[in-house]
């Protein structure tokens, strides 16, 4: 039986960052208790959003034209940004998407799907999903760059992490071991406050640009709630791969939605 979540905000924040990014913080995952990390996942999204801001602001300071002035350069920047996000997260979510897509379409045996998900090999479904997600993300973000919608780009990785938050808070683990079992469960007050504060800030920033962007953010929250549930239903619960795939799919949906309406 899983231990109850314990709330140690500084430790849990550090664990969330080291789990979802390459940032090397000195913290160890506790063996005898379940840390309350899920509510801090959006902080990793904020870090990735900051990277996006710096990467896209650099050409402005250097006087390099991009956006509507040079759409091809905007496409290159979008590709570099998606690559940077993947590398800064150790391609964790991309790996999850490949594993989930390979297993998702297999028969009606949940045990067999979990077995395929744990297989290190990548099949045709996984490769196709990765290619589609990468091309859609790059295209959508290049549209946002062309429109100089920097805020929308920054919010994409932030909102994507809420899929892992909601999957952890409202889901149950598919297995007794693994990342899914380690992060799912009822959150404590501190992590809820952090997650909701970041979400409120994202909504407020979107509101400053108009009603439509704020509605788009609200729809992204609905997507973040639904995607992990839809994926977990095929596997009998949440796994680390399900959370990773949910993040990437929600990110992609947010990028497309913002590109269409922001």
C-alpha cells in the first residue's frame, strides 16, 4: 500500500524540477514516503517558458529580423525551440508518447498493453505519433512567432504540465510500482496553492490580451483534464508514460489552439 503524501514544499519543488527537467538539484526521492510533487510540475513549465522567452527575444536584441519579416527564420526558431524543450526535459514526454501510442491500439488486454508500453523498442505507431507531434508543434509555434505572440508561446509548456498535474491528482496508478504509483494521489495544500496560483497567473496574462485568448487558456485546462483520463482508461490507470504523453499532447493542442485564435 502506498504511503500517504507528505508535504515538504522545498523538497517537493526540487523533486518536481529534477524529475521533469535536466536541472541538477541535489535532492533524493524518499524511499519511505510519497512526496507531494505533482502540484509543482507547472514550475518546470515556467522554466521552459522562460527559455522560450529568452530564445525568441535574443534575435530582437541582436537586430535579426524574424516573424512576419522573415517567415522561414521564424520556422527555424520554432524548430530550435521545440528541440530545446525536448532536450531540457531529457525527451521524457516524447518517450512517453511513443510508448503510449505503441501500446494504446493493442487489443483489449490491459496487461498486454502495459507490457508493450514497458518495451524499450519503438514501433510504427510510436514513430508516427512523434513525427506528427513534432511537425504540428513546430508549425503552430512558427505561426505564433510570425504573429509576434510571445506570451502564447511562453504559456504552451506551462499549460502542458497541467495534464500531469491533473492526471496525478485525479488518477489512480496502473501498477503498484513506477512513476505513476509514486506521484498519483491526493495533493496537499501547499502544492495545490502553487499549481492554482500559476494557472491563475496564466489566465490573467491571457486576459490582458483579450477575451479569446483567455477562453483558449480555459479550453486548454479542459484538455489537460481530459487527455490523461482518456489515455489512462486504456491501461487501467496512470503510468509515467501516460503522464508524459498527456503533457506532450496537451502542449501540442495548446500550440495549435493558440495559433488558430490568439
